């Protein structure tokens, strides 16, 4: 991943951590997936879409999988399903979590 994209993703996550900006154009909850959120970032004409969930615990957002969007589809295509599966794992065993910042 290019450095500019990494910086853009870090900046968006820090921005979202500051307050109640969990809405478009910054993020939104995916329909049809239990509590899975998409963080929306564009860097150098690439649509990055890290997926995550709130919790476990208060004031925690867990990143579950990195993805991109191309032609209105996720790459990898199964990213939302993988995010749901990983959400179940971290809620059952918080030992899988690492602090981001």
C-alpha cells in the first residue's frame, strides 16, 4: 500500500475517533451485515474501505479487514462476510485484539 494511502487511512481513523462523524462521506454501517462499518477513504484514485465494528468494550472500534472498492464491489469480494466472522472471534476472545493508537 502506498505511503499516501497509509497516511490517509490513519488520518481518517483519527478523525473518526474524535467524535460523532460516523456518517457519509466518512463512514457508514453496511446493510445486511451485523454491526459492520465501512470507513471511506480515497487516495490517489483508489477507494480504500477498511471494515470494522464497535467493541468489544466501550469506546473501542475494531478494524477487521482491509478492503478496497472497485466498480461498487469490494475487493476482496468476501470482505464483509470475513469481517462478520472476525467480529464473532474477537467478541469471544479479546486476546486477538491489538491497540492501534
